């Protein structure tokens, strides 16, 4: 069986509830292995998690997408004697091509203080052996190969590879949120960022066209590659049906320019209901401040006014180039840019500087219009 050393970051800063985060992370790692069809054993030792599996290379790529993990190393166990540690470190350095133009350094950790040498002495001894055997040049600042040694109670772990992972918090450790997921670029990135902060996401899509819905559902599958520990179950609702109670009224009072704001308010209200029904704590949007007309600060205040659930906007301070770069990295960009039909309700000259006072006035007029219609029917 091969062995992978899993390192976590901010989880280590948690206090008395750290064990809950670590337990959740182990569970998500097991879910990741199962999703990849890999057998493995997941255990904790101190502030490290160890994964034993026969298919180490297959596991590394998937585990790097498990939120909560900051880095991974395929490691070899050796007896914790200086001779055994040195022999295994030398073997791995030779295997990685250390020598000639390929530089190296040795970085040892010695949490077990009973070991006769301290970390610096281990570095010097093992580094000297590698230099003598391979005629290699050490570089402590920018080495081509880093030989990492971790001396433990009963053995030592030695590695020459470290794979960066996504970091963050384990999915599920912060509860659930509903994400308004369109077919565009921004909302899948917002969903991914909330997953990174430990949230299980419930994608809610308001269908405008078959093409737009197909893109949204495909991006749910793209996000599934990161959602280990939480099953993504999208909710698809009808966009026209959601907006209908407001659209005709806005037309009758000559306020069609408010259509986009009322559309977002209607979607937020319906998403809040879904959140309440499914036990989610907040609604997430892909807004970036000032990016489009409905995302000015004034309009965000109007859109958010009176919504029952907290509204989270993880992209609020990012510009479009930063969002696109993230979309490319996480694998949602190519799906998002596929052409789809424009929104059929987009007004000419949408409002960009709304206010809550004007919103209240329009709501009063719509209510009066509705009451008058009901009176006529009676």
C-alpha cells in the first residue's frame, strides 16, 4: 500500500471544536476516494491525516480538490533511525535526478523530541550524505527538489514531492446555502468559493431557455468534481412563472425599467423559500460590484430589501478578469461562454440608480393595482 500525507491549514487554528472539522475532512476524503473508485484507509495522527491506497497517483489529483486540504505528499515510511532515514532520503533524491544541475535541500521536522538529533542536525547529516553520494549542489532558497523528512514516534515519513491543494474548510462544516446558478460565468465561481468556505451548496436555476439551463446543469457537474462530502442536487424553476406576478404590473404603471430589479427580487424571494424548505442558512449570488446595471451598490440595496434570508456575494470585490481566471481554473469557463438565448424580459435602459424609497412607492402602486383587479373580479 502506498501512503499519502495530507496537510490541513486553518483547521489547525480551531479551538475545542477542531476535531469536528478534522472528522468532517476525513469523511470527505473517504467520499472522494469512493467517487474515484479507489480503495483506501484514512486515519489521523497528530495534526496530519494519512491515506493508504494502492493507487497513489490516481488519488493525488482528486484529493487536491478536497476543500480543507492545503497540500499532499506521497511519502515512504522508514524506521526512525538516522541510518534508515538517510538511506531512504538518498534513494528518493537519486530517483528524482538530484545531482549535476539539479539542486536540492533537506527540510526535517522533529515533533518527537526524544530523537537524538534536532531538525537542523538532521538536515546537515542527510544533506551531507546526498552531496557526497550524488555530487549535488544544495540550494536553500530555490531548490529543484526538496527532501522533506518528518520524524515520528515509531517511524519517519520521507518525500520529495508536495502537491498544492485548494485549502479552505471541509464542505459541510459550515452548513448549507442556496446558490442562484445561471448559465453565465459568475455564479458557478461564486458557488465554488462558498464550497471552499465549507458550505454545501444547493444550486437553484431559473430556466429561461433550454440552452441556458443545459449550461447551468453542466456546470453543476463541473462543480461536482469539488463537492466531495455533499451531493449536489440542483433545483430548476421556471423563470417566466417567477417573474410573471410583477411583469404585467410594471408595464401597466409604466415602470418597465425596473424589470431587472424586480426579477432579481422575485428570484431571491423564491430562493429564500427553497432555503427555508431545505434547511439552508443563506442565499448566494454571483454579483460583482458595478459590473452590470443591476449590480450597482444602490441597486443591490433595493434587490436585497426585505429578503428573508441573508444574501452572500462572494465575488463582490473581484473584477471580471479575476472572475474569468477563476472560472478557467476550476473548469466552468468553457461551459459558461457557450452561446445561449438572451433574457426575453430585458428592458431598454434598465434602472442603475434605484432607491428603497422609490421601490416602496412602486410596491404600493402594484399593491393598489392588484387590489383594484381583485375588486373588479368580485
